[in-house]
């Protein structure tokens, strides 16, 4: 039941973003090619593929279905919510709730994120590297380890790609690794203000 709710929330956001992009007159255009097949100017691909943002600063919010491996518990499924500010470097807050179907682990991660966009000509889009750190609170844990009942600090490194949809919307597939989880991944869908 939880997985159905997660999927519904994610696909509702994606469908809403697609509908808004289809209705707006400004879309992503394809650069024109010269007679010899080359693209007109090196910056033509970047300037026409990425919609311009009016302001230098950007506030963004996103929702994400995720999967993580919490050691011996196997796959945990979750949903995350992130708020961040910045265009070339973003700083923000992310919270993710994970559960598994064997009812062995429920984890709430609450932490800070620091994100760096690695392609200088594509501010607030393209390849990114993100550092995350915070607290992982184990709401249910079958193990007998006492500190795990209270939770522990978590930290990790995330890498992904932001695809812009129009001027406001984006989708980001990503993978991550860290502690106390081993690895994870997901897809963020969000809006930039």
C-alpha cells in the first residue's frame, strides 16, 4: 500500500510538470545544423537546449521516490522531500522516509545537502555532485543494537543529472552511497522558483 502511494505522488508530480510544459509556448528547442552537419557554434547547443532563468538565484523544491540498501535489511523503499537554494552551488534540507516490506526497518533521514553543478555552462542543470549529512532515526529496527534504536548520524555522496523541462520543472535521476546505508538511488522531480 505504501509503495502505491509513493508511485501515485511521484507520477502525479511528473504528469503535472509535463502538462505545464506542453501548455507553455517556450519549450526546449533543437539547435540548427549547418549544411556540413555541424552545429551552428559551440555554444548553440547549450544556449538553445537550456532555457534561460531570469534571476541569478534559484530556490527549488523536489519530491523523490528512492531505494536504499540498509545493510542486512535488504532493499528499503522511500520518498524524499528536498528544499534548496542556489544556482551553481545549492545548499538545502532533505528528508527521506524509508521502509521495507519485511517490516524490519523504518528510517527517517533528516539532513543538510550541499550540491555542486559540475558543468559551468549549464547553471542549475546537468551533472551534479551532492554531499549530504544529518541524522538517520530508526523508527523500527529488529536488531538488538542499542544505538540503532535512537538512530545515528548519516553521510553520503550523491551523483546525478538534472534535466530541465521548460523554465520551471526538472527531473533528476541519481545514485548515492554512504553510511549507514550502503547504496541507493532514485529520481527527483521538482520545480525551480
